[in-house]
C-alpha cells in the first residue's frame, strides 16, 4: 500500500469513529430532552408548579 492509500484508510476510519460519536451524542440528547419533558409534565399535572393564589 502506498502512502496515499494508507492516509485514505486512516481518514475513513476517523470519519467512521466521528459519526459513531455523533450518533451516541444525539441519542443521549434526545433521551435527556424526553426525560426532562416527562418530569416537567408530571410536575405540572400534579400541580407542583402551579402558583398558589
């Protein structure tokens, strides 16, 4: 394998790893957003966030 082929393979691997990290990060963000929404929804439903008048 010549140097340009090695560099190409290296860059492909780096790109693949970056995409995997991006996917995990997006999944974690989605999960945390959904969990936060669920907690907020339960708090509002149970009246914990309603201002007493």
